[in-house]
């Protein structure tokens, strides 16, 4: 299938000027962030107990209580902090990264194993972008909240299809991908409907 002709003034070799990362939605990061906050709180209590007056109850519980524990409070604090930090960093390994030469999909498989898939722009034959959901605040409010009615799909050169993982700001991601598709004459199925609001995103203002 022949690709549509590009609009006048658009460069087929257009590429994003820099790496743009889109992390997972906040709702999916909340458990890791809560665990990290819990680990920090427990560690703060342990540190306070270790430096509290010897006659205080917290000193007796934290320091003197270690005599009867299999794992000391200090070791427990270290384990909690390390595991909580690992959980936060693992969440940051998910999402979508747009590079000048293509797109990178970052996902977590079972047991937290990461998977990274990279596709050059030349490997993408078509993009399917769902429309922005209409809300009480109109399209502008949806753009701020990053809401699309579904996930973005890439149709690849080998006939396969892949869906982009959820990200925190789907609207911003869709606009970036639509800019690339429009400039490189990659057919777009659907669309967020925000390109008209943004004007010509490939031309400098002024």
C-alpha cells in the first residue's frame, strides 16, 4: 500500500531532536512509592530508637529487643530500604522512550524481568492512535490529564502488530508520535484530534 503524500514543507527525514521518556501511569507506581515511604518511616524510627535515651521505651524496644530477634533492627532497616528502592527503580524501567531514530518499548515480564523492544521509524508502516476521551472539561482538560480511549498500536513492516504499554501522559506521547508520522508520511489510523489545536508542530513560532 502506497503511503500518502506528505504536506508541503514537511521533511521526510524529520526526527525528534532528543530522547523523550514516558513513564508508567501514577496509579501503577503508587504501590512502590507507598512501600518506599513505609521503608523510610521504619528506618527513621529505628534510627531514632538507637539514639534515644536508654531509659525510653523506644530504645528498649529497638536496641534491647535485638537480643531476642533473629534479624537485628539495623539489618531489617537496610533490607527494607534496599528492597523499596529496587521496587521504585523497577517501576522506572517501564514505559516508552522516543528516540531520534525510533521508539523503545520497556516492559516487565514475570518475576520482574525487563524486556526492551526497539523499532526504527522505517520499520513502522502504520500507527493507530485512539481519540482523546471527551470529558466535562473538553479536549483541553483531557489533554492535561493524558486520557486516550485506548492504547496506541504500531503496525510493523513484517505484518505484525504491537501495542504500546500504558504511560502516564498518553496525550503527550500521541502528539509526539503523530508529529513523527506526519513528517515521515507514516499513515495514521484515527488520531488524538489535538494536532489542529497545536497548529503545525514542526514549524518554529514567529
